[in-house]
């Protein structure tokens, strides 16, 4: 049985394509108009959201202050009665009628100030096991000498081209 050719269907272009230079100039001007209108709408939206947020935060502020004050009082009482609440340290959680309280120890953390001085001190004391050496490919160096790595599998140097439309616009000057 002879093989039939497969038909390929493509959708029609869903956007207008300018046919002249003047039409392209007009399309770019329209893009600029729509971008500015979108920016105005976004600014209006952000102003409205800021006003709404401020209104609700003002209404919530007294509750936040009350929670802070009550929590400080509860913590003070619980710390004073910790032995009884934790059964001499056997448990870390105490269940009360309206909720529970917990004591949790966070994992230890290390903070380092003056990294250069600390590294020198660790090396001087032969504590290099506490120094991390990170090996990584120097991509900037490869870009300066791309011909030196062309034969290495796994390294690909690529360059892409973007098509950018920048409608002309200007800003109004502030008069003080």
C-alpha cells in the first residue's frame, strides 16, 4: 500500500502584521500608548492597595498590641512556673484549658564577623577542616578565551539575540 503524505495544519496568524514602514511606526506608537496606560493602571492599583492596607493595619494595630502584652504576661508566668508545667523538665509542652505552651530549643547556629581575620586564625591554628574550599568553573575566564575550551565536552558557549521594542517617551519636569 503506497504511503500518503502527512498534512501539517497550522493556525492562522492571530495578530496583525504591519505591511509598511509607516504601519510599523504606528504599531510601535500604539505599543507605547498601551504600556503607559498599563503603567497608569498599575500605579492606581498600587495606591488603592496601599490605602486599603493602611486602613486594615490601623484597625489591626490595637489587637497586635494586646496580643504582645498578653503574650509577655503569659510567658512571665509560665517561666516562673516552668518546673511544675514541664514536670521537672520531663516534657516541653504544657496543655492548658485554652491552649498549650511549648518550650523549644533551636538548633545551634554559627555567626562569623570579620571573616578574613577568622580565616587567618583558623589557618594559623591548623584548623583548616573548618575552612570550605569551593571549586567552580570560572565562566568569565572562559568567555575571555573561548577557543581554549572548544574541545571540552560539556561546555557550550551560546549567544542569543533579543528583539526589543522601545517606544519613545519623555518625562515631565518637576517645577518646584
